[in-house]
C-alpha cells in the first residue's frame, strides 16, 4: 500500500486545521469518496492487498464513550495516516489497525477514570494509572505505548492543541520504564506438572496418615498434661 496511492495526495490538501465532515479519509478505486472523517466507520477495502479479518475501523466499539474522546482518537489516527507516517515508504492497513487498537485502550482507561482523553495530564490518577500499567510489561510493549504517547503529543502539537498530549516529564517516565524493562515479557513461574503432582500425592498421604493417629495424639497430649499437673511438673523443665 503506497502512500501516493493510499491517500490520493493529488486530490486532498492537508492543512493544520482540525478536520471536519468535509475531510475525506479513503476513496474507491474510481477516486470517489468512500469514508469521511466524521463517519463512524472508515472503510479501507481498496487499500488491502492481502487477506485480513476486517477491512474497516469501527469507532462504535463502546457506546459509553463521549463524542469528544472519539473525535480525538480519530484525530490521532488521521494525523498518523497522513503526516505521522510520512517517513514510511509504505503504509499497511495492519499497521493502522494496531495504532487504532492501542489508542482505543488508552481512551477506554480515560473513560474509566472519568478523564478527558483530550487532556489526560489534568487527571493525575488516570495519567499514573496509564503509565503504571506498563511497569510489568515487556520492553517491546512499553516501546509500542511510548510510540502512541508520542503520536498523541505530536498530534496535539501539529493542530496547536495546547492541552492535548503528554508532557516531557510523563514521556521521560515511560522512556525510563522502557530502558529498565526486560526484553522478554514477564512470566509466571510454572511448577513442572510431575513435581506438582508428586507434591500433591505426598501431601495427601501425609494428611491421611495424620488423620489416622490424630485422636491418639490428642489423647496422649491430654494424659501427659494431667500427669504433669499431678506431679507439679512444669512443661519447660521436663527432661525427655
């Protein structure tokens, strides 16, 4: 999927103004507008050369999300397609879909904290939750989210939206996490099944044997205590 064919740059002029319902995102093979910026679904059917399970990006994934959050999600994706990936020789639908899914996760976290996606930095609880959630991630995943945070910030800078994006302090926190994180994803230590089954078997045998002599042990303890009391013996002075 080549850039000069992908967005039909000979027809569309990109400006640093916020997109509205007149902005075209995708075209048909005959250069007829297929998807507009304000559409709920962006259709990429004519830009996919290999098999994929979906050919659209559906912004109706959560009815509870505010229109404002969806708008800014679209804005980031639109910026990436047209400007953010300008140094890329080709742009695949799969890459766009990955960006969309990562952005969607951040938007949904913001909604959970009643935070405004267009101004994440104002809600410190939400901001810390987003960054702290990466603490146990692999280096690769932290890097992916760092790219998304930078994309959001670049989008805000391009459209001159002062409050949209992450501060340098927040970005540096994520960069530090990426530097410290392992190259491999954190994994739960697994006990080999043969060792686990042997432990369970032996534990079961132990408790079975204990239950068999439990009453005798209790009787012995009771008798020993009575014997000690009768002979005025202190437990800590008894010699065995």
